[in-house]
C-alpha cells in the first residue's frame, strides 16, 4: 500500500453542496488548480460555474492517483470535500467514453443511507450533466418501479444503498458486470450497520481489475479486511486537522432530574440558529418533536420509520432554516451534511464514544463555531464520563434546572439563521431545493399525502434498506415490475 503523508486543511462545504455561492464558503485554499491536477477541462469549467476554483486538501491529495486509475484509500472527516474527491475521477473516467441508449452502468457508488445517496447525487449530477454522464439513485423507501424504469432506460453511474441494489440485481433489473469504477463512501458506517456482507457480494460481481475508491473515517477492523481483499496496492490519502479526534466545538454536560429534562430541552431548542437534537428511538424522536411543536418551536423529525418523502421534506425544512430544529435518530442523521448547525443536543446519550463524535460532528463545520450539549440523568453520569474520556473531550459537568443561568446564556448566544423560501419555479421543478433540483424517485409533489407516520419502538432496520420480510418483487409477471415500491 502506498501511503501519502497526512496534510492539514481548512474544512470546506464542497461535500455538502456544490451549489453554494463563493460568499457562503470559507476562503479558498491555496495550491494547484483542478486543471493542474489533471482534471478534464469540461469538469473544470463546470466547477468554476458553481464557484469552485481550487481543490481542498483531500481532493488535492487523492485526485492525481484516482485520475491515473489507481485504487485509492481515503481517510477524511465529514465535511472535508471527499464527495468531489471520488466523484470527479469517477465522472472523468466514465465521461471519457459517453454511451447513449440502453446500457449497463459503468460506475457504482455505495453509501450507507438514503439521505447520503441523494446528497451525493445532488453534488455530482450537475457535473455529470456537463460531461454527458447519467446518474441514478437506488435506495429503499422509494418506489422500486421508478428505479427499474430508470435503469431500463440506461444509466452510467448508480448511487445506491446495498440492500435495494441487491434486490434489483436478484430480479435481473440491474447488473454490475460492466462496472469499471467502484466507490465505497463511509465504509466504516456501512460496517457499523452490518452491510459489509452485502457489500462484498456486490463487489464480487464487478470486474476484478475495476478501479476501487474507498473513503472512511476509520480504517480498522472490518474496513481493513475489506481493503486487503478488494483494493490492489492502494494509494492511501489522509487529511487531518487540529483536534481531528474530537470536533472543534465547545462541549458541555448537564445533569438534571427526569422531570426537568423536557423543559430544559425545550429552552435549548428555542435558541436562535440551527439545532440538531438526538434521541435514541424513533418513538422518542416523534414525541420530542411533537412536544417542541406544542411549545411553539418549529421542529421536524427524521428517522428510518418515516416515508422517504417525509424525510426529504424534513431535511429541506431544516436545510432552508424554515424549521431550524431537527430531531433525529443516529442512523437517519449520519447522512446529513448541513453547515451552520450551531448546537448539537444529546437528549438521549449515545451508546459509545464513536457515536458521540459522529453526532457532535454535525456542528463546528467549515470553520464555524459550535456547541455540543449532553443532558444526563444521575444514573447516566458514570457511563458518560467514560465516553468523554474515550472521545478525548472534557466537558464541565454541572447540575441544572429549567431557567438556570447556563441554559439562558446558551440560548442568548444563538445567532438567527435567515430562512430560505423556495420559489414557485423551484416547486414546479419537483419541490426542489436550492438550484431547482429535479424531484427524486419516490418523492410526491407538494401537497400530496405522505406525511409523517408514527413509529412505535426503535426498530433495528437501518435507513436505506427494506425491512426484513418485505415482499419480493420477483413474483410478478415477467417484464412488468410491480408498481408497489418499497
């Protein structure tokens, strides 16, 4: 394995959205241009039209090897720009030989969650359009029929969650036989969700000499085994920043009585700015969001038990700051990449230090400040201290009650975020977000049915894949997929 020395960097939001204007991004890094790194001029021009002129650290480090056709192993934090680090070489390789009509995909991107699949698509689709590369998303929670129709028309790159792609392959509606570039994004999270056996089955269906690009926050355990089995002498690229082991945010912890927990959370949720609140179960997320709404706070819930259209709307409301509070489970929130989140609230404590860091990493992104607050019942303090030591953070632990000065000071320190209103043109383009994104598979037009449905219990089913026992689609009439999607 070829190892490239770690480089320090200033984080940017290229991994979040390529449609931001230059004024909304941090100062551009210094160094080579995309053209100097060997990127085709079509892609360089497409990036410049979106205000992206120079690569960030992980892109500068990984692009030359990836463009040369080498296998690449990338280790970088969320928000470092890794979507373009693997997306640009993928589009350059596929776009060098554009095909038309019905065709099998030649590029594959595997991700752990539906939200991440859609965000990767949103980042790469405009660039693919500039090079003639057609992308499609394949994930659970959206009608399978529409995905099948899209695959039958022909696509160049599939961005997929493992379970739904495996379903389509088993029905003969998708093939990986012609894939020449495979990307695994957030491989460590796929391992946490138990997806790696399916991932291996999918990789075994691609050509042995196909190029593979793997990006992960950690490279141990199952991920290391995956690397040794499927990557051939990979070039390893790692970017680090000061405090990479712990998010550069202010960490606080409050102990409180159970009877005061909801009231304290409500006071913190009233803080100006974007806030993400983590609860342990889907039912807990629903109840907390309902309580916040009853208190007059604009809050949305997101978890794996909601229909994809409802999850999409909740994320758009949060991204546009029309509902500045998002209540989420761990799995649902892992694929959320939104800058300017000023507060992360651990309403329910995480299970381990790794989850604590992943949650906390939703704030203090792209050079912005952020606060991480843990609410702890007395019997949760001991385990919380062990998690803090493992995560290498040392938050002060204070006893609090509703209306206490530390809570009021946190609320007063919030900075309002101006809501973004969508135009009628955006809505006609599919309820689209910024830039008029097309309506995605499975999304219903605004005003249709499909709002949140209450979920009972914290089902172990990870977001992005169908639940166990879901109806197989191979029993319908040949050549006619069922119109009832997952």
